[in-house]
């Protein structure tokens, strides 16, 4: 456990599918998920948290079995032991929370263990899969900001820190970042004939790319990309993804695209896919328009 008892400055509930987890933003901008809520979300009982080696209660019960322990990374174990103790916003007993990005790591661990045949609790596997489809590891920060209302008061410094992590100071050389399947699924759901990547795509596809990807990737990213990479004479100088950083921006993009494509694969209609994408990856700024009908994103 962390030593200092912090205070919650914003609270809310993070909802993914049928799963709801209480979440908070603590002083200093620390985003946490209720430890009890995470345990319940992964199929455990209200009080069922496994004691760690140090004697503190650390991991959700599903991760505490001897069969699953070999799949738990040192990073996850260390993070679970450093759970936050905090005062809820409206008073009451102190609460305990996991740092937000631990939950996707827990879900990945459960799915890894299941693939190896180490988990018998298939309901926990289903729940972990539902959660993992609902957010990418980086994107969870934006989801919690929206759920708690913290995005409305986030100061410019915090936003600049996010942009520094996601975006380069100068754009990189082009390399393929968008899988062909991303476009194939759009064509399938729109009922358009797919003729391959070498055939020019309708201009609407660029709008969908902006909407489904850059407008939902992280706070401020789309606005900053449009400032760095404006349209000139009907086209952009480079593709938006050439501005993303290798260590944070591109991994976040790939994780986000994987989630979007999973939703599209499981959808039978365009409207169903749009609704599910909005539910799992809400637009960070809903007042943004989808501009540039003549722009075409690449693969």
C-alpha cells in the first residue's frame, strides 16, 4: 500500500457492457478503480481479495490461484501491492483503489492463463474479455476522466503531458500502420464492394478514420494533430499517424485499432457497429465535427 492517504477530487462509475466499476480521480490526478469493484467485475465476491506475499491484500481472487500465478508479471504484482488508500469525495470510511492501467493488465493475465488451460472459471474469462474489448490500456485514462467529469477541469499542463507522450515534435517517415482489415470491415458493414487497397476509397472512409480512431485515442490528440498537420489545398502533407510517438502513440493506436476491429467483426450492421464503438470508446470531445470529406487516410 502507498503510505499517504489521499483524497478523491472526482468520482464516478466506469461502465463497460454489463460491468460497472466505481472509479475516482485522486489529488495529483491519479486515476484509480475501486479494488472491491475490480474484484467483483472479474467474477469475485465483494470481499474476495487475495493476500499478497507482504501480508497486504493485493490481487483479485481470480488471480490468486496457484495455476494462474505463473502468468502474473512483476509489474502487475508490484502495482497491485501499491494499491492506493484514499478518502472518498463525500466522506465515509477510507477506500482502496488500483491504479487504472492495472485492470487491463489483469484482464490480459486472465486471458493468457485461459489460453494455457490454467483457468476453470470461464465466467471470469468472459468478463475479462468484455473489459479488454472495452478499452485499451492507454485509453482507460480518458474513459475514467469522462466518467468522473475530470476532463472538464483538467488543466493545460496535464493535457500537455499527454500530448508529449503521444505526439512527436517532428513527423516520422511513413510506414504501414492501419491493417487492411480495418478498411475491409468498413466496406463490409457499409455494403460496399471491396476491390483491394490499391483502389481509391470513398472520401467518407477518411471521416470514419477520424471519428473511430483519432477522436477517441486520447485527450487533445485530434486537436493537436489537426494543428500540426493541417489540410493545405485539399490534402494533408503527411498522415496523422506519422506524428505519433513510437513508445506511447503507436502502441496506443494499435491497441485501439484492435478493439475497433473486434467490434466491427462482431457486428452485422453499420449502425450496430457505430453504437458499440461509441459505447466502448466514447468520443473524447463530442462537440468535434468530422471534417475534411476529401481527405483520405492510409493503411
